[in-house]
């Protein structure tokens, strides 16, 4: 009986092993594709129509703005939008 169990286990392993790497590879590829790699310390992408968060990476982490130019550009666009009504 012990010889039968050992033979059965060996056969089961020989049949199962070729399929194991494929399962791992598909899972890793799916995970990598679903979460893009962004170099910034924090990021958030929101769908403005539904207010649904599409992607977030440390969204509560407060970071300084990279340059004053970005602030001035935003200020200029906001003023033009307000003036246009």
C-alpha cells in the first residue's frame, strides 16, 4: 500500500508541475498591468464625472509643489475661467 501511495504521489507531481509556472506568470503579469509604476512619492487619479478614485499611491502624504511655475499657470487659467464666466 505504501508503494502505491508513493507511485500515485509521484505521478500527481509529474502531471501538476508543468502547469505551476504558467499560473504564477499569469498572476504576476496581471498584477503588474493593473498597478502602473509611478516614480512620484504620492499620486491620485480621479474621474471627475463620477468622483471615483481610479488610482492612488499614498494619497494622504503631503508633498511640496515642484515649482512656482505650476502655481502661476493654475492661477492664470483660473482667472481666465472666472473672467469668461
